[in-house]
C-alpha cells in the first residue's frame, strides 16, 4: 500500500510518547478546534504556527510563523488559509541555539530498519549530506554507541524502533531535535505510514493522513473536511480534474487505491475527476452529505461523458443498507440533472446487509434512468471499473 504522511501533530505525540518526553501542541483543522486552541493558550507565551499538511520546505515557503501571540493567532491562521491550506499546528516557541540542532531518521524496508543521524540537523540538512551516518539495525547493533552518537538513551532508541514496527510506520524523521539536561525537544517531526495499517493500530488513523494539496479549494472539499472534523467516521475528498469524466464514490482506503490505480492502468488517468473515500460506518445523513458534495462536482464538470463509480471492498462493520440509503437520498435530489447529462452509475459493494442495500440502489438507479450495473463482491473491482470506463469511450 502507498506510503502516506500523517500530521506533524500526531507524529509528535507518538514520538514524545515513545521517548517519554513532554509535548505541548494543538491541531487546528476547523473553526471549532481554533476556538478550543485559543481558550488553551497563555497570553504571556509566544507560539509557532505552521501549516501541518505534509508540505516540504515550509520555512522557505512562508508557511511557518514565529513569535505569534494568543491575540494574533486567529489572524495568523487566516493568513495561511488564504494560501490554500486548512490544517495547522500550534506550539510554544522553543528558544534554542541553532548549532545544537540534531537529525535522526529511521526507515523500515524489506531488509529491516535503517537508522540515520547527524549532529547538523535543521532546514539545511540536505546540504549537509556528508554529515549523515547510517546503518542497519540488527542483532549486532551497538545500542550504547548509537545512544552516545544521537544523544538519546538506549531505551528511547529501542522504543522508537518498536514504534515503527507496531504501528505500520515506513519512515520516521525527527529534524531537528535538541537534547539537553532538560530532556528532548522535538522541533519538527515527520512520519510516513502504510495507509492500510490504519486497520491495525490505534496510534494513528485515516483522519491523521495529510496531503500537501494547496491552491484553489473547492467548496465541496471544504464541506467534506468540515464533515470529517465533526464525525467519528472518516471522510476525504480531493478534486483532481474538475472537468473529469470518472467520478469515484468509494468506501475504504484500500479499495480506493485499487480503483484509482485501475483507472490509470486503463489509460483514463487524465479523466479521473476526484480521489477520496468514506469509512468508519458513517450514518445515513453523513453519507448523504458526502455523496451530495461529490454529485455537485460531477454535475459541474464540463465533460461530455460522465460516469459515477460507487464501490468498495467487503466491509467488516459498515452497514451497506444504511449508507446506501444516504447515497440514494443524495442521488434522488439531482436525479433529473444526472439523467439529462446521460450519467451512468456503476456499483460494486459488499458487507453487512449488502443484499438489501444493493437491491435498493439498483431499483432506484433503474427508476431514475441512470443505471449502469450493480455487482456483489463476486465480481472483481477491476472488472466493474472496466465496465464503467466503457461508458466514456
């Protein structure tokens, strides 16, 4: 599965927990979390405000704001939102000597775990490649020597190693950090995960995954992010081509990757309008809202031919009949417009109460005159994608 970055906020929480180090920070992803953060801040303290959206080179791009007071936080967040971002991290500013900054990274691959470190950490680490030492961790690893070189303890290094293995982490980078008598200060941190691992760990979830997308924010994307922020379920939606022909309403991260990859493999990558998914057993109303946002994008597309693919793997606990009732309600509101634009809808889904859900949606799509075909899990996802793509040729 793909390596995806999680938020710096979640990464720092995980690393601090493994190191038994203190960490103070706040994640802002909505107006509600902004209000909660403002209530928690100290008017006498200066803070750092950063875009927390998997963006490289934030300092050089003006996406890190220093010396922000509580009274200036809202204005600082708005200035970053105007640049097209919607996920931020706020922390007390740590005064330190830049020469004390260090670098540490761990990479998990088929050969095991590679550790790398340097005494010259910070934003210029890439220009100091010669200062980085790396080696594989194995049964012969001299942990005491590593501890001396990295200024971490043996227990801390081993805890980080275990954290990678237990939480499906592919890559960890702490750059920079400062080690002193007062303990470890994690100034910046990045973690990349195997996105399928969300099903097997409680340390991070789909909601922690971040995308570096910036620039124009479509109203539908904003609506979905707000929906995600207030729901225990998970929702994400990214517009790839506003005038695309292939629209995806998918459930589950693994299935979404398979379907998107198949669209590209079939030579229709440039016609893929969106990427995203819903999961975590959303209720009927939430599913309707998510579907409505996607249908809004679909109807606005200038493509002459359009197809909607509704699919996913076999759910473990998502109620198919319940979620499909929400999908049908959203389609019902714009059914005439979908029919006028000759949109065809293809469905492939499985899980609890799938018979009821699939029967309902097939009946509805047929009544609306937009039925492509409906399939149970016995038909491979890739085969249904192929059938859907035939409609836009």
